């Protein structure tokens, strides 16, 4: 059996209801939904730190680079939604 870390969380009732609804829509448990959301947030924080370090070493991203990245992300999102 996989090792788990049990946590007790407290949130506003409307957030709790929204989490339960989102988990139900995905056909998963609230625990799995929250774990996935936390993992996504942690990945985003790591990416943000990596981009900050890149810019500190190489200089700010140009508008052209940012536009290319936005276009690539938009394309990836459309493919994932299809």
C-alpha cells in the first residue's frame, strides 16, 4: 500500500462545496482532487521560480518571446480540450 500523509484542512463552506462538486464532475474523491490541485500549484511555483532565475541570468523575456509562449500555450490548451 502506498504511504500517505493525512491532513486536515479547513475552508469556507462555499469553497468546500465547489471542491466537492469539481471532484464529482471528474469522478474522483475530494482527497484526490485536492492532491492534484496542490501538485499543480507546486509545479506552477517551481516553474515561476525557474523563469525568475532565467530572467535574472539572461534578462527579461522580450514581447516576442512572451507572445510566442502564449500562442504555444493556447494551442496546447485547445488540443487538450478536444
